[in-house]
C-alpha cells in the first residue's frame, strides 16, 4: 500500500454522486499530501443517471451503468465508510451517520442527490415506486418487471411525471416489458402530470416529437391533472377521476433531503443547499454542495445529471484550494445544454436551446458519450508504491517523522487518552475488581471457583478504512479463540497503534476504534479493562482476551472420531478478496459481504455447536482451512475427507483467485499441500489455503447430529454454514486429508490409490 503523509486536514465527501466521483479521480491523479479524504456513501455501487433508462430498456447490464466506488476510493487513498449520512453538526464540524460514530471534518462536500416529493402526496410512499434515489429504484424495478411478466392479463402502469425523466422511463419500461414474456398489447402505460404539456423544460420541437412518439407507441397521457393521493391499485387525480394501475412509478420534480435544513445550513424554499458560484455554502464556508442537492445562487438550472458532471472538476479544484488556504475559483453553469433523451429502443432525441434532432445516430452518439464517461471511473490504473510525501504547501506542517521517538516516547499523550477513556462505557462485571475506570497500573480480575482461565491474543494491521468497523472486526476476531474453546469471554486488554498526526485526529481515530471494540465486547458480555496506545507507521489493533470455562467442558482440537462430520460456520475467501481490494480490483459489493461476514459474531455458533455435541473445534483464521484442519487431525490421530463441492465461499472469491489475487500469507499456508491428497486441479483448491480474518468455527460433530446442527446454525443467522467433510480412520500419516471434487453425498472410497498433488505457484492461483 502507498504510504501517506500524516493527516493534518480532513476532507469528507458525503454521497457518491456524479460530482464526487470526479473529485475522487482528481485527487487520485494529483494527491494532496496531508489531506485525508473520507467518502461516506449509502450505496457503494452508484448508478450513472444517464444510462439508467438504457438499463431499464435492456440495453445495459447493471454493472455497465454503475460505478463501483470502492476501487475508485482506494485509488484516491480515500477512506470509504458504507453508511447513510443523517445530519451534520456544524458547530463541532462532524457528519452524523446511521450506525457509526460521527465523522469529523475540516471541509465537507455534500452530493447526496435528491428524491421525488412523493412524501407530500398521501399514499405515495406506501403504494408508489419513486425513481429517486436511483440506486434503490433499480432493485424495485427488477421486482416490478418480474411481477409484470408473471401477471395474467394486462399490466397497467402509471408514470407520474411528464418531464424528460418520466417520458424516457415510460418508453424504456414499455420496450423492456414488450420484449419479455408479456406481449406488447398486454402493457398499458399512462403518463400523468400536473403541467399542461409534456417536457415543459424543453423546446416546442422536442415536445412535438415526443407527443408523436408516445402516440405511436400507444402510451396514453393525462396532462394538467395533479395526483391527489395514491390508493392500492389506483391513482386519484385532481378534478375527479382516477387512473387504475397495477404499478405506479413516481418521476416528478426533485425534493431535497431534510437534514441539511435541520442542521442550520442556508437552504432555498425547496430545501436545497444554497451555494455561491464556488459551490460553497452561503452560510458556512467549510461546507460545499453540488449536484441535485445544491442550488447555485443566481444560476437557476434544472436538476439534471449534466450539471453534476460539469461541477466535478471545479469542485475538486476548490476543495483543494480550501484545504490549502488559497482563493477559490468561480464556476458558472452553461447557459444552454445538450439533452439526449432515449425512446426505449436504439433511438434518441437531442435537444439544445431551440433545436431538436432525432434518429438512431443520436442514440449511438449518446451511447458513445455515456460509455466514455463511465470508462474514466471504471478503467482504473494500477496502484504503485512510492515513498510517503510531506504535507503539501498550505497545509499545517508537522515535525519530521524521522524525529519521532520510539519506546514509551511513542505513546499517545495522557490528555488524549483521558478524553477517550472518559467516553467509553465498558461492560460492567462483578468479577472486575479494578478496571478501566480506576487509575491503577493493571486490572485485577477475580477467577470464579471451579472455572479455568482461558487466555488468547490477536493483533493485526488495519485492512478497512473505517476505524469503527476495524474495531468491531478485530474484537470479533479475537473472541473467536475463546468461543472455539467453549469458554465465556470475560475481559479484554487493547493494544492500539495509530499513525502520527495532530492530537485531535489521533483522538478521533482511537475513539472510533474503541467504540467498535467495546460494543462487540458488551454484546459478548465481556469488559474492556485496560490497554496500551502508541504511534506507528499505520493503524493496528490487538486484543488480549480472557475467558472462563468449566474444566470438564473445554473444546480442544483433539477429540475428532471416525464417522464425525465437519461443520464450518462461515464462508471462506476474505484473504483473496482483501488482496484484490488493495489493488482496486474487488467489487464493492463483494467487500461489503466479506465485511458483513467478518462482523458476525461466533458466539451463537459456538453455543449451537456445544448443544449438538461438538467433540473438537477451532476457529479458521490466518492459517486457512487446511492449516487449522491439519492441527485438528494431528491432535486427533484421524483422517479427513473434504467435499470441495460443499465448501461455502464468499461472493467474488473465486473470481479474485482466478485473477491471481492472493494474500501474502497464502503461499506459506500452501505448504500444507503436502498433507492433502487430490483436488489440485479444482479451481477452488487454493481457497483451502486462503487466510481468514474473523473466520468461522470448524467443528467435529457426531454424524447423526450434523444435519440438525446445521439447520439450527442457519436459523440463528449463520447463512454460510455448511457440512464440509467427514472424519475417517487414520490412513496416510503424511497426507491425512483427501479432497473430493463433489459433495459429501457423492463421496465413495476410491478404487485405487490417490495421487498426491503438490501445490505449485501456478496451481495456487
């Protein structure tokens, strides 16, 4: 990973809209050393509005019209927090988020788009599908299309909104559904709008063309009729009457999110953030806004993606200037702009000023423009390591890193620590006699009579941007050893390393990490009783965890018996996915699912395994499935057959392995191939050696109880749990693991000796 200069200024981007993707690309191509960028995005797979109608019509795949923000953020060395912004504290300069701590900023830019004002029409929120936010509409659309294909008889669709978006959507929906199982005659579409004409923001020639096209396609219009309310199956109109509809799509004018106004930002009558011609808030100079959520004072323009796209480069330049204390540059939106409106099929109308032209060549031009824009943010260059630069001129300069002390001189200062500790709420426990709230040098813990003490420690460098998520994952990872031993977690000590920087930024980072840690420990019933903090080259976190267990109920790696079944409680693949993510080559949705798996506690799984008679267990972490299984086999003096077809694998992991992305621990782990018979030709064979972070539990259970246990695990939320193998009598001591390419139900004794396969570097990926 590329080292960075110490963070002395925090730039927070709220939302992953069209302008912000341009900002990320600009900072990736020309970094600002000392500026730390954080992207807060509700959706990490952000749609490009210009290609959405083409996706609805069936011309583009979902991936073709979406930008994956995670690789782009990685390229820009930006932290990405997958969360929804819910507000902003303008006094303390913090962005408020759902499900995570507030995010401090020195400068913040807001690009969260808009939503149709359906919330003002009774029943619309319950019975209509809003087109904005676009990312959520795509999922609704797929469900709608499925319902239309499965409906007997005619499908009636009402599109509320006669602007360019509504007309384009109506034509795209008709084109897509008429090519499906339902014939064209079984689809009835009506466009409804309070305005007296279609496309009121466009010239007369464009309006005439679309009136003719809608009539030719059999799409009805009801103009000058406002929607009063929405009822199940019908749209009630102003002036009497209603439109009967099986599906209602809401594509009216944009509305603003409510939280910017509630925070105290200067907004216009519609709730949109008022900004000057530098895209900076009229009321708060450290706040910028762009795209649909912004209203540029003195330049009234429609809410259209073309303006958000044009705002990206000047916004990036002004954010750079604001961080370094330089004068901002003015930006003026274009007086006339080109609108390219598709008609569902490969045909489009171009509108600019008073001119309008149409044809298939217009569609081809629109397709070329859209694809070219997408390629700028999807075809990303390779990342290359280079020395960490000093902060850029204009940003505060910190003392030379080479002059920072080691030893205890590298500890975080006492005032910072006191503030962090004061904000923590460790789980109260009666057996903690002296803990985090006391000023003593060490914690004192009482050991219950009749129990044995279980202790473990884990420590690793950060691999996710969000320190809060990192704290939660690290705590879950450390607790895995306690659960694997059948013990109850009781206390923990934290060992924290943070990169050098200003005290307030160090304090915020440690506070977020420790909030994540204490939340997970509290869920486990364990208390944080102390720890140590220090400076280092990069963020790292470790936990020393103690637990208690009945001496007669300790689960160990020894104890497997022939006839047992092997259960794995989580899917594999975090190592290769994180390796691909470091190279900006993993899809954001893959990493999201991997993080969700790492955030899942092993507590419930451990309790279920114990109830179903687990004889031996371990947690699958750094040494991979094969490495940890070999430890169990040798301790139990048995053999094992693994069913490759039953191995649970995280989405995207096979793709990343096939592309050659492997963790740095993969090859040392692959030396365990000498203990394996067969499987070397299987594409998933390398997953056996993939190191797992916060992986699942691997347990050996009596065969007759395995199916019942698996059902209980899945009922408890362990959706990736699987029976992955069977325990056999000891055979080949040098290679006690057989890998079968199929499922466990297909496994039979081989007719002859199985050839051992050594893992070569070519076979590993």
